[in-house]
C-alpha cells in the first residue's frame, strides 16, 4: 500500500526533469561557446595574414621579420599567441612575382570536467607582387 502511494506521487517530477534536461542544455551551450572561440581564432589568423599580405603586395623588398611582426602584432592585439610565420617570394618562368605567407599557432583549450586539448590553427595566402 505504501509502495502504490509512492509510485503515484509526482511532487518532485519537475525537478528531476529539469535536472536531466538542463545538463544536456548546458553541455550544448558550452559546446557552442567553444566552437565560437575556435572560429574566432581561425578567422583572426586569416585576417592577420591578409593584413601582412598587403605589405608583400606593395613592397617586393619586404623581409621575413617585417611579415612576422605584422602577423604576430595583430594576433597579440587580439589576445592570441604568436604564430610561426614563413614567407617566400618567387619569380615564375613567365616573369610574374608572387609572395606566399604561411602561419600557424597552437592554442590550448581547457573544458571543465573533460580533458585539456590542443588545436593547431594554420593558414596560408599567395599574393602577386610588383615586378
């Protein structure tokens, strides 16, 4: 008799349902936030390379140090770590000069109650240079 009355009782059902649904919703919200952070990092690196490529487009005598400073300066202003930057300028057989800039950096993410993981962000761009 006590067991039947216990099975019919639904006084705490709302709290139990909220606990089950809210944990899944919280995990979804955290996942979306981390995805947003990763997209921000990727697009910031793209934008840093685009800004540095403008130096190479205008001046064919630009140096590796100037390109690296331009990329890492923009990343630092966005709160991201310095990138490893590679710059090369080549002259094709048809006489056209082009510059290639590649950059990459590693970011560590710490997710609460889940392990820490590293993601490598990398990007490259090729632009024409004056001859």
